[in-house]
C-alpha cells in the first residue's frame, strides 16, 4: 500500500487539471507559535489536506482527540480550509477527494470514468 503522501499525489495527478499550477507543500507548519503541521498545504489559497492513516483508526483514531480539535480550530481561526481524508477514501475513491478540493479551488475536474 502506498504511503499517505503518495496516495494524495497520485490522486491529484490523475484527476486535477495538469495546468492548474497547484503546488502542494508537504508537512507545512502553519501556526506561528506551535509546531502544528498540515500533511499538505496550498499557501496562497489557505487550503490544507490531512490524510489520516489506517493505523490511527482504532477507538475513533488519533484524530478523535481534543488536541487535534484544538489544532483544527486554530487553523480555522487563521483562515485555513482543511480537508480530511482517510487513506481508505484515497484508495477507494480518489476522484471524490480530488473533486472536493478542485471545487474549493474553482478548478475543473477531470472525470476519467
């Protein structure tokens, strides 16, 4: 199974317009005082993607804690729109994941089905 970085990268290359000029920054530290990072970020658009790995799914997952809620609330306060996808979503329906981000960016979506 590809890692989460590869999953989003492959999905984006398959379904997003190639001339969109979108350059994802991996592991971007978004907060001025904290070490919080997004898995992927688009700085100009203030859009981020978080990919929750399968190892975190037991018991609601690591992302079901108050510390992650605090991180997401601070991101929202700074103007970020954060998309959260599981590795399963990116594996089973990558087009749906990319379609949502394209919609937020007002980009066309390449439907290869």
